[in-house]
C-alpha cells in the first residue's frame, strides 16, 4: 500500500548519516580511545556499528574479551561531549529544508547518539529546528527498539501513521517497521522503504510542496 502523505504531520530524523556526515568524527573518537590502550585502529568492518550503535555498545564490541573494557568506558565518560565534533559536517541543504518543513510539520530527532547530540546541534545551529530530541540517554531500550519513536509520538500527540521516519541504515528501517511508521531511506537505495530520498530537498516533492507554498 502506498504511503498516505496527506496523513503526515511530523518528520522524525535519525542524526548520523542523515542530518550530519559524522564518519570522520566518529572514527577519530573511537580511534582516540583504542590507541590509548595500544589497540589497532578501526577498519572498514566496524563502520556499520560505529555509525549506528550507542557509544557504550560500540566500546563493548571493540573491547570484547579485553581486560581494558572498564578503563575504556571510564575514558569515554571523561571525554567532553564536544570531543571531535569539529569534524562533523551538516548534510547539504538540511538547514534550509528544516526551516521550511517545520512551518507545517513537527520535527524530531531519534538517535542512538548520547550526550553529544545537544552540543552537536547547537554547534551547527540546528537545535531550535526540532520540537523533540530523543537520545540514547532518554530510553532504556535503544534502536532498533521503537521506544524512542513512542516517546516522540507521545510528546507530539501523534499516531504512528502520522509521522515519517527518515533514516539511512538497517537499524533505522527496523525501528520504523517496529514502530509502525512510514520509512524514508536517505541516500541508501539498498534499503527497503516507503520512499527514497536522494537529497533532503526531495522531501518537498514527496509531500507535494514547494518553498513558495509555505506560509507562517
């Protein structure tokens, strides 16, 4: 069944890989911790987990079987939330799209990123472009569990079919499926989705809107 765009009242965004390009930042962050314990730096096999997992979950996987896991987690706790955020870049046109979209739609973030989300969005001047932010610290069950989406729906007073979840990974796809929300795959044609977004501005066409149709 085709997605009913007329029902959509809110857009939920994943953060990493959707709002921002954080590959360089995340790799630098975890390599910093690994090298402190003289362990090999990340290779390509870790990229999926590094970009979709929680900070604790990534470290537990990286240090599995290592006697240094406790020390690594303590080092992570000591790192300031702003560590390596200067390497993060906003996705093209995301500010423009969010400013226009939120004139008619609620906007929210559901992410496995933790304490660094708010300083990241503040640094990129994006925090005020969202009505609700849900991080790994706000839930007891992380994505792909849909608890983050349930929190957003409750705060916005919306039903699952009234929000569009925009993500770029299999974790996002499963989160949306388990939450019962339509799913838009951002720049990832390999994902099964209700629609695919080659760029953020494509959302205007999906929702049959143009910048000129927005009025305050």
